[in-house]
C-alpha cells in the first residue's frame, strides 16, 4: 500500500542541503558534513548530533553552542552567534533567521520524501496512551517511529520526524493550547490518517469554549489529503455530532453502535478486559492497564490497525503486549497494603472523572482521592472545579483531600450534594496536606493523587513512597 521513497541519503542531509532548505549561511566548517541526528539539549546531546540553539523565555540556547561542541556535537544550528571564528576553527556553525522555523522546514522536507503511513493523534485527554497503543498495534506489521513521551509541539514534533531512519510508519502526537498550532503541525507531518481522542476542557481558559477546542483540534485535517480518514471517539458528545465532507469518519464507542465497538468491559486489578467487534469479526482483549478510558483509547488503535489491514488477532496481540511510556496512572504498593495511584502529571475535568472511576473500581478497604487545582482555566476555574464537586464519583469516596486555591469550589459543591463534611479535608499548603494525610492512612487504603503538574503533587507522591 505504501512505499518508502528513497533517493540517495535524503535523511542524512548535508550541511549544504540544510542551508538550502533553511535559507541559512555557513559561518564556519564543512558544508559537505552529513547530519544524521539533532538535539536541542546539551544535557542529553549525543556525539554526532547537530545542536539546535533555541531561544526560550528564560534562557537562550544559542549561548550553549561551545558546550555542545565540547560534548561531541558535529555541528550547531543557531539563529544568533556570539563567539570568535578564526583560521584554527575546526567546528561547523550554521546560522539561520529562526532556529525553530528551520527545524520545522527540515522536518517538512524529510516528511515530503516519504510515502509511509503517518498517524497523527490529538485530543484533550489520552493522546499519549493512545499513541502507545497505536504504535504497539502497528508494530505487528511495520517498523514504527513514534513520538517519545509527550513531545508533541512546535519543536518536539519536528525533532521526532527528523529522527527518522528507516521506519515504515510514523505515529505522531500533536498538542496545542491555542488556534493555529495544530494546523502548522499538520502541514509539517502531512498525516495519512488522524485520530481525535476526545474534546474536553483543557485550555478552555484560552480558547473560550469546548466548541472552539473542537475547532482547534480539527486543524489536524489541514495538512491531510482529501478522503483520508479521521478516527474518533464517538462517545464524546461533540465528536459524535461531527460531519465532514472531505474525510470519512470512523467512529469508536463503548456505549453505542459504531464501526468499532466494545462490550462486556471488566476492570480488574491492573487489567481491563473487553470484547471488540469490527465488521464481522470479534475478539476478547485484555489490556495491561486499568480503566474504561483505556478501552476507549484501545478502540481507536483497533480502528487504525484495521484501516491499515492488520488482522484483528494481530491487533489483539499488539494491545496485550503493550509497553506503555505514559506519565499517568502509575500504581505503587506501599507498606500496610496501601495502594498509591500516581496521576499527578496533569489534570482536567475529564481526566479527573476517569481517574476517580478507576480508583473506585480498584479493590481496597477505603478509597481516598487527593485533588489539587486544575490550572490555566482562567475565568472557567470556578465552573470546572464545581463540576468536579458534582461528580457522582466524588460522593462515593471514603475521603477527599483537597489542596490549592480553586479546589475550594470542589468542596463547596460536594457539600451541596450532601457529601458528609467529615469526609472532606481542605488544606492551603502541601506540607499540611502531607502530615494530615500520613496520619489518616490505614491498612488496605487505595489513594489517588491528581492535580495539574504546576501544583507539584509529584512531591507528595515521593513523600508517600518514602513511607515504605
């Protein structure tokens, strides 16, 4: 179906070719030098990498070019240069107008040389776990390049594409916090298939409404050819209503009729089992992850694999042998048979609801949630936190610990919903939370830690793990 279009060492670009693509100039060095890999971080740079200096809000990466050379960089691509070049200079420096745009131009060029499946994933929740599942499914047929971690932005995605060697498929995550960002990524990646996990409330403070969030996510189609498919979670209310003229929609659902459906979901300790049906085929799949949200993500991966003509039994094997690199939902077993669920990496309304459902289904004597603020909500902060306080899962908890500024609205709404006030504990600072939580925990408890990354709840997780 796809072929890899190779004309010479197009991935291993020469300095001369890079300068041509980026409209740059050679300050010093060898324009015939071949560049095979790129890095923007001198802390992790590898010998032979081309160091890309990027000016950030609090530092200027261009100033670290000497350190990069000393650590073995083959060349440096910069948009400003402070240094001295003389006849004894034995390194290569490329100067461009904008190093971020240069990365994007290089990634665009590399992508244009390839005729392989490129799967792009976006959504408010579940991008990374869906990406891992899709990659694991595709590995049943292809050699796969996937985005590491959650490097999914204007710098990370181009670097991912530039790491291409000889892979036969790409799985790329696309993130955003404003209009226009995914559109730019889509034109760089030119996906052959897109996936939208859901439309939630993340970044609603910037974009103003969930409808605007949908509009921003649909920018993923901008770089795609007409009639290339869009795979969606049909259980999401906004995606369910979606109609497109130029792209066929493949719906996935755990609650209603869809192209790919899941039935008989069973969540057990550390695993989730479900039955999937696609066309005339059925399979029972057991994910090495716990929670219905992962079934929704798995259905998206099943749809992608099926569209790429991977047999359902192979898809099953790919999902069941999943090796996820997710930053969320990590389970730790502490002393006194206490189970800690670390979901402190990030937070939004939909993610909190999903995490609470997983917590309540996990076997234990008491189910305790520790929630912190959801940040970047702007004028919507009160409304979002009140919605969390109204969740039926909140009312089923044995205890609710809250710390932050906005979580007071969770407490207010939970009390309005007649939650027992003796089950709610509110703290303004993390130190008070730590001490009170430590004395509260009992043998057999299951405890969930959930907050936006900026709340630094990872420190609370570390504190609880040290109790062992």
